[in-house]
């Protein structure tokens, strides 16, 4: 349900800030000193006298100060959240006025004020490259996600490395499918055999690590995909697992874990095997599978498909890689199939689109839209989604890109990626189990509303500014995909919140009518990202779609230091379930000491599932993870960044069955991580 003003695509209705009100004046401000310490107590980062909203936690303030405060060309260093938000909101407002997302000066002012209020209230935020670069660089990179292409030539592969390096430097991540690179079983023109994609991957990984060492944000993140019919697919599957085994041997020989990891290849890349329905059916039925030469298409080897699937499961058991990407499922939801296939994703798997394209991301904090009576603020949520559509569409025009080809591709499709975090905290606050019919219905309804509201505003922008350039040739398949989203929303069960579900279904009816009449401004609008750093900025307790990893514990930061965390929603959930004050204190202490409530004497057995976490002695069941992703996937433009956490004693055969289940449930991709399988891991529960 949108406001009346949003009937016109470029209008900016006010909801968070009334006209004439200073958005910075409606929150309390103060100065404080913040620090991040390492496990041994040493200071890894410190910043004195940071100006920030008093409602923000020290963790949120430290995250922003450490990651996003800019040093400008004149040498001035930011020291205030006010300066940061003014810089970014002001730039986006200027772009929106120039490109038409804000139709006049008053609308530009309204957009800047509403975006400012959105961020300061921690209802939503943009992804890291926006905060790093907008208002600092003359031509800023703003996209977090890039999908590249690599052809079968030395020049093309070197160019792929160069483009990745520029993207890493600016805080973005890349994905590429190397299936077009000839295998190590095929000849080259000057005699001998080709090196094969894995050898080039090793060199590219070293390049990513080098860029990280001189960069300002984080290490280069990348996804490398190989099709299941590529002749080198077994080498690809095993390469990262072998490195992990080498690292374990070094640690056993006395090397420090950090030193061992630094010596390993492929540590900056996530690997995925791209599989078709035909392959999965062959694996299920026990049939043969052919590996085919890249250059000629001839069969190089025939083997049982199940053997290849089993190799993927075994390697993932060792190190978490590779995951699987289900090519045909991805194509069935592809809004622009006539412009080319989707062959890869960004590093975390949520941005799935054609090659040489980019996407800027934003995240909504679901818990910030929950009223005290535990009802959901539908109108405020829809308003936030619409604000982000306007802002992110303006960012497409205001951003620069590493190459002209990526710039042209991104502007011809105009993909944006709105997602959310804190789903698990929202459910816990209401006393709803993550792995429950009601929990999945809530997630599905909110996701349907988010995507429906985003596409509706996109259709209204198209009426004003025109649809994306590739819409005309993809009109029929895109409208068919939107109709499939609408049908998925119609199938959401009665356990969903009635007001949210009614608004979602109404939005989707309008999307189909207005999209058919005007087209869409954006080829994609929504996805679920992992939301690591931005979830800290928003004071979220849970990331993306994930359940709680633990109710208390430690988060190790990639560039040094650690943060201690504990769930505040535990108390709210216990209150929602009717626990006494004495029980609240007892259970709160148990959660802080152990990271979970398993075995807590005061917890009623009927409520145990509400407090299940991804780790601990009684974790969220594997099927619970899969069913949650399956509940929301048909309601998203893009994918879901999802790593399925598994207990340490999970056998490889279980991972194999998980891959099959994920395909049958209609997921676009799946990856797993077995607890303790890698030398180091970023999250630890209180008992670890």
C-alpha cells in the first residue's frame, strides 16, 4: 500500500520527516570514544570523540568510524555520523534531481531528508561502497556486486584480472564463470596442452590478496563458477579442499593458524559448480554424465553423474566449497533471458544477472518496523522500500564503473538490490520459531511485500522516466516472471500476518497492471545479501535471512579485532511467551554464558524451538534452513545469500542429500559450512 503521492513515479512522499523539519534534529546526539580490541585485549582500532546518535550502540559507531569515515582531498578527516550521512544523502539527492527520480527541488530536499531519517533511525542503509566512495570520489564506485565474463585467451584473462583489481580496490566483489576457458586436456595453437581454468584461478586469487593488502575496506571477494560438464570440473572441485588440508598440516607442524591460512591459495574466492536439471536428474537416477571439450564440444569422458555430485559434497565437507548453482531454476526466474543467460553470481550468491553488469545494494532492518504491540508497520516499510528504489535508481546514473562495457550493461538493465536483515531477531522478539510454519509465513509475506512495493515503484518510475533499455525485447518473459511472483504471493498461507499479506497481494496486482502499461525501470529489484558490515551499522542481531548463529559470542573481524555480541531480543521473546521476571533473569544469564538456551531449567519444552540457533548442542535443523530459503526465493528478483551451517559430525553423505533437497525445493543456489572444518572461522558461540 503506497501513499497517494507515489502514484507519480518521481514524487517523494514524506513520512519520516515533516516538511521544514531538520532530520538531524529529531535524534539525540553525543560524542564518545570507541575502540575494537583483539582477543588478547590489544586495541585493534580506536577513535576519539566521535559524534553519533545516542541511540546507536558502541558497536555501530565503531563500525562506521572504522569502515566509512572518509579523508577528503583537502585532508579533512570525518569524525561524525552527521558528516557521513550528509555526504551520502546529499550526493544521492543531487543525482536524483539531475536524472529525474526527484522531479523538482522540493522533491530533492524531501528525498535527502527521508533518506537521512531512514539511516539515523537505523531502519535502513546502503552497502559499503556507497559509504566509502560517494561524496569522496569525483566519479565514485557504488556497486557492491559485479558479474564479469572471461574469454579463452591470455589477453582476455589478464583483462579479467585487471578489472577485478579495480573493483576490489573500491570495496566491491566479483563473480565469473570460467567454463569458456579451455581445459587442461585440450591443445593450444602453439603445441602442448592448455593450462586450464584452475591455474588461472590460482594467479587471480593471489592478485585479490595483493589488492586487499593495500586497500581501505576489506580483502577482494570473488566467486568463481564452473559448469558441471567442463573437463576440469574435478580439479576445480578438489582444489580448495586440498589447500585446506595443506593448511591443517602446517598447523599440526607448529605454524600459527593465521600464518598457515596466509600461505594457502583460493582463500579470497568462493567456488560453485553450475548444474542443470539434466545433471541433477542424472545424479538422482544413477545415469552417466559427459564431460565435453570447450573448443569442440566433443565428449572427453563419461562417468556416473552421482560421482561428480559426491565429489562436490566431499570437498564441501572439508572446506565449505564448492556450493551449487542450479542453472535451470535461475533461468526460469530470469527477467531478461533474451539478453543472454545468467552464468554466474556475485561472491555471496545473491546477485544473479547477465555478464558485465553491476548492482548497488541496500538493506532494511526488519526489527525497526515492529511496533510495541508486535504488529508490523506496513506503511512505513513500503515507504522505506520506495525511498530506496528512488535512491538506488539514481545511484545507477551517478555511479562510475570499471569499464565502459559494465557501465553500458548496468545502465541498460538498471538492476538494484534491496534486501533485509534481522529476520531472526524479528521472529524471536515475537516468540516465533525460525523453523516453523508461522516463521516461514512471516518471512514470505514480508518478502512478497518488499518485492511487490519495489516493482510497483519501478513501474511508476518507468511511466515517468521510461523503462530500462532492455525491457522492450524482454517484455513477455519479464511480465511472465512477475506473474509467477504474484502467484507465489497468492500461495502464502494463513499463518502470515494478515495486514502484510493483503498489502503484498495488492501491490502485486498493481505491478502486473502498471508493468504491462508502462514497463519497468529496473530489471531486478530485490535479493537477500549477507549484510555483514551494514548489519552492524544497523545494530542488527542477525544477518540477512540467517537464524541466530548463537545468542551470545564473538565475531572475529577480517582486518583485526573482535566484537562480543549478545541477543537483546531474547528478553522480548521470553516476555512475548509469558515468562516471569525471575525466569527472564535466569534465562538471560544462561544465554550469555552458553550462547544458547538448550538445557536451561527455566525454559519450557514447548518453547525450545523459538530459541534454536545455527550452532550449539540443538541447532536449527538442516531442513529448517532449506525450507526458509524455499519460502522466500519465489518472491525475490535475485537470489538468497545462504550458507547452511552444519554440525561438525555431519557426514559427506548428508551434504550430498542436502544438495539434492535444495534443488528439489527450487533454490537457486546453496552452500554449506561444517562447523570447525576450516582452520579459522569468523563467528564463535559463547561456549566455543
